[in-house]
C-alpha cells in the first residue's frame, strides 16, 4: 500500500469515528430532551380604544408537541423592516418605546398545556386617561418551555419556540392621516430599471406613513402602452384586512403586472388613497421594453448608416482631391 493510500485509509477511519460520535451525541440529545412548540391564533388583533377605557383580546394557544409544556407570556415590542412591512421583534425587551402596549396589557399568566391541548385566553388592554392619541402596538408572545424543565440542566439543551400575536391599538383624538408615495419601480426578476430587454413582471410601490396612526393605503395601479391604452390594472393592498403601515415607516407593495408583450414605452400610474378616501395621490413612472433582437437590429442599422455615410464622404471628397492633384 502506498503512503497516499495509507493516509486516505486513516482519514476515512477517522471520519467514520467522528460521525459515530456525533450521531451518538445527537441521538442522546434527542432521547434526553423534549422539544416544545406552540401555535397561536389569531395572529393579529386591531382595536380602537378611547382614553380611559379598555377592550379584551382573545387568543387561542395550542401545544403542538408530544410533551407537556408551560407557555410563558411576555409583551414584545416590534418594528417594521421599512420594506415588506413584516414585523421584526426587538431583542432588547428591558426597555420599551413610546408606542409600546407593554404597560397596557393586563392578565398575562403562565399557561400549562398538555400534549395537543389548547386553551382560550382573554387579556385586557387598558388605555390610560392621559394617553396621547395615535398608534400603539406590540406582540403578545409566548415562549414554550418543557413542563419538567425550567432551564437547561445537566448538559441538556431545551428546545423552545416562540409564537406571537400582534396587537394594534389606535387611540382616537388628534389623529394625523398622511401618506407619501416615495417610489414606483418596474421589476424584472427582482431587478428594477428604466430599460428592459424583456417584459417586467412586477411593479413595486413604496409608500411612507407620515401620520401618527396606522395607514391602510388602497387604490388602483394601471399600466398603459405608448398609445395610452390600459393593458393591465390591479388594486393595491387588496387583502382582508388591509395591511398597515406603522407611523413614520415605509412599506413596499409588490404586485404582478401582465400583458406587456410588445417593444415600446410603458407607464405605471398609481392612484393611491387612505383613510376615508377623500384625498388621492397620483404618481407615475415610465420604462422601455427593447428586446435584444431589436437592440441588435438598431445597432446594425446605425453601423450601416455610419459606414454608408463614410463611404459617400470618401467617394465625394476623394474624387475632388484626385482632380485637384491632376
């Protein structure tokens, strides 16, 4: 056996031993520790509560694992990612922002759950009489912990899971409703531009909430061709319920566009409203669709024009130069 062959053999044996050890550790961990998980519904609750009054939040929490757990509740602040509008739970929960519902939520207690068991829970949202008008929000969050294990012990790893239900509260009063369309883009395969070699497949409209409460924009987006004919239209934020934009944040609504089949110039026009619909904001953007074969044809024609012009120039002025030399 060669030196290289011996080294390869030793390496293979080593890998087998390492894999065996890792498999044994993994199996042991799976046998010694139980996983825990939860499901929660609804995932969003929207309320309008006047100062000095309260409303109830009703939730259902289910243990979706095979072991008994304790669902431990807490209120988490969250923020928008300024793109999709998806909530991002904040990791630092020792302090809370001015829009947090943390101090408003009453009645949070640990919830023991047997395997497959679910419980209906009711909490109270109390709004102080001196609370400023506007938007307040947070996530009622549950962390699942195995019932027989308060924390990791004896080298075991507790497999826990968090679930959250968003709570959005508007306190009536001096409410400012105002939005701004900050950007409209045509997209092809996720990339924006003003000139495309193929038809764009989506339109992305970014809207900023300049008010102090939740904004639910709605309206019509249309696509027209060079002659001004409408070839496609859709309703923006056409979900039930409509998606919110948190105060002082932006959200991009991306939807499919169709029927862009020919080369030419196209225009996306957005007519967006909000609140009671009394004001409509209009903004548009144009783009060109120029297929690769058309670009090649135009290039060939331009080259032909340049070459033809140069040839005529040489013939005309070249003959004059030859006559003068005679």
